[in-house]
């Protein structure tokens, strides 16, 4: 159980109820409208400035974290509310570029042509990628009688390319000495919609198994094997319903579905997914450049061989205008992000996320403070 500085208690039960309501269907518009009505927190006018209502769209991986942040924002700043539509990272970036939402949630940084379009939307100013929370990606599986399954990048690459097709394959057996593996066919479950989780998973495969994974990365699944499912909740549900299934999905969704997930051996021994092991890997991640755009260079994270580090962790970004908002929107965006980066981190572990390391938080707050407006 976590208690943040607002006195707001988040128990596992409360988070489960929140995530169930957020993930119950694919039509989740506005699922994060869970504002604390009392506004019991104290904050200065500057901390709670700007308009009362914000809109955002995108990553399903971060939707449960956004619900936590929105609750805390409403408690700290009475009357404030974010309407977040979890349609997937690709859709979120498109809606941001089209100026239909105030910011986007994305598991991949905006880049290339879309970055140019975003600059036009932001009045000629670049968009910034701000990592607000880290979400471990679990390899959830449904294999009867198998506990503590161990996999590595090479095996995962071959599974999702259709080269390893049964659970008792010698390569899997070699990492799971002493376990009885069935001859059940393997059914890889992948995201069928445009997804930053897919992008990060494929980047992990490219870094961890560069000789095996030949499909590249990107928001669309490239492996060519298995069955597709819509959104994070859909992947978890499909694995749950498919004997022999395995899918990549955020830890919170796997926990919610009651699914076990594999340990990963990147060369330093099998590593279980926990806050501690994910945090150890996050500490290895570096920023791609100096300045207030905080895009991460994830090669050092995904390719780590450090003992005790769980390497498959995605950084979920908020994509914002560096400048070009009207004054009311800029102040509200800064208010929400500041509360999320500070008070909002307390409830993340129970929701399946890893809170921001201190070094990231310090630089993130500097970038948030630098967001400007046209007025």
C-alpha cells in the first residue's frame, strides 16, 4: 500500500477497480475522468493555473497511470480534470498533430515527418517527448503446469517469427532445466493496432537478439507469426483465452488478468520482473540528446547484460508543444504534468508501473517548467 503526500491511499483493490473500469472495452473515451471532487490538497495558484479541462489521447500502456495522475490532480487542484482517450500511441500522435487534443500519450517518441507536422501544430515550435512513467513489459503466457518460465531474446525472436512453434522445443528446454514442458503449440499474441508497446518490444528483440530478429521495429508488428489483438487489454484477454499463448503486455494488464509472466535471461542469468529489477535496468537508460526534449536512447537498456536487471521496460511519453499553446492551456498542461511527476508517482507501483528515478524526475521537471505559450 502506498500513501502519497496528499493523504490519498491507493490499495491493490482500489487500483484493480480503477483498471477494470478503464479496460473493460475498446471504446474507452474519457476513461480517466475520475477527478477527486473535494480538492483537499493545498497548492498555489501557479501550481493549479490554467483551464480546468484538458484533453489527451494515445497509449493504452499508460492509461492506468493517467487515471492515477488525474485523481491526484483533482485532489490537489479542485475542479481540474483530464479527459484521456486510450486509443493507442499511433492514434494519439495523429490526434496531437491534428490539434484535436492538448497532448498525446505515446510509448514511442514522435519523430521525422510527424515531428515536422507537430511543429506546425505548435506554431512553428518543436514538440517535446517527456517520459512521465516507466512501464515494464511482461511476457505473459498460458502454459498449464509451467511456473517460473525462463526465456531470452533469441528464443522470443524465434517465437514471434514463427521459428519456434512448440513449448517443449529444445531451445526453451535448455533454459528451463528440470521443468516438464508440454508439446503444446505456441500461439504468439501481438498487438494488431498501432502500438508503442509493439515498437518497444521489437526494439528489445533487435537489441537483445540482433542476429535473429530480422524484422526491424516500428509501431506495427513485423514478426509475421501468431494472432493479433486490439490494445493492451485485448492482448491479455487473448493470452488468457488461448492455451499455449504468449503475448507482450504491460505488467499491470498481466496482473489484472492473473497471468504469469516469464523471466528474462539477457546473458546475466534469469531475472524476474519486479520494481527493483526493472528500476535497475532503467538506471542504465540514457537521454538521446541534451536540452528539454527527453527522448531516451534505449539501446543500453534493452541490450543490458547486467545481473539482476530486467531489460524489457518501455518509457511512456507525453508529447507536448514546447511553445505555441495559448496561455490557459500551457498553464494547465504544466500543472497536470508537475503534479503527475511529483505527487502522482506514489500510486504507480500498485498500478503496475515503476516510479520515476530521481535523476529523471529532476530533468523532467525542468522541461515541464520550460513549456511556453503564445501569450
